[in-house]
C-alpha cells in the first residue's frame, strides 16, 4: 500500500487552509512539512510557530522534515507543537542515536535521511532503530528541482538493506516525485511518496492525489 505525503512547500502560504483541505479531500496519509534553517541548506522556510498553526488547522499526520543543523537544539519544540513523524539529516548531528531515542521516547515516529551526495553508509548503523528512511532524490533546499537519476538505484539498495531487518522501516522518497515517475519509484521499493510540485503544481491537486493512489493502492 502506497502512502502519499504532499509537500506544503509548493503551496501558497498566504492561505494554507486551501492545500490542507485539498489534502483532506485527497485522503492523503500525512502532510510533508519542510523546515530549513539557511545553514544546513541554502534556504529558510518555517519553524515550530508555523507548524503550531498547521496543527490547529488539520487532524492529518504531520511529517516534519528537518533540514537544520544541530536538530537536537530544537527537537523539543518540534515535538511540542504536534509533529507526528520527525525526520532529521544524519549529517546534521553528532549523535543520531540520542535524537532517535528522544523522538521515539516521546511517542513520535522517527525518520532518518541524508543528502544525495552523502555516502549511504552514513545511515547504516541507524536503519534498524528508525521508523522511516527518507531518500532524497534532489539536493535538499528547494522544491521544483529535477530527480537525480542515480537515486533510483539508492532506493533499490535501501530496500535491499531493510529486507534483512526484522522490523522494516518505511521507505519514503522526496524530490521531484510526480505521476510520471511514481511507478518506477514504487517498483524500486518506496512505500511513501513525498510530492510538492507534482501535486500542487498541477491544475487539480485533489484529482492528482487520487491518481497517485491508482499507481499502487492506498
Ligand atoms: C526539498 C524538500 C522537498 C521538496 C519537494 O528540500 O525536502 O520536500 O519540497 O518538492 P518537489 O516535489 O517540488 O520536488
Ligand atoms: Zn522534504
């Protein structure tokens, strides 16, 4: 069963209730929220204050993608405002195990990710302790970029790594995911698709969400 996590980054921030209600109508599994600090990545987006507002406006699960240095300094704030799943970059912290424990001890799901240019071995020690592995298929920092072709092999590779584990984490893919490449990504082993432009850049986002589900069930 495929899950969809539409990225709010591709929406009009002057009225977030529109994409949130589209996500409701599209019966998505969760909403992807991109947090950038202008330091770990060359762009700044939103923080806990905005997530607090989003939390009040929807009951959908909040899938928070932290693209920030030293996430441990802010993690309690992101937990407090009602995040359901928090994914952090392995390159951004000195002690990933501490962070994984802190997130999971608070009853949240925890994901781990890395930049496309980072060696996949960086996450190997952690994959059996997380709920989700996020494979970035663009350099983090901006929506609307092109899928890096080599990342399809990375999905196959990670799927293979997780097959050896007793409890299998979700495999999510983020960056230029759209209807035209969704099948390839699912076939490679992903079960969660993050999509910003591929949904909100289309004329009818709700119908696009439904079409995504036709690619691999719900
Ligand atoms: C990139 C973000 C992505 C991005 C996806 O740094 O992590 O979640 O919003 O946007 P699209 O789907 O437009 O590539
Ligand atoms: Zn993201």
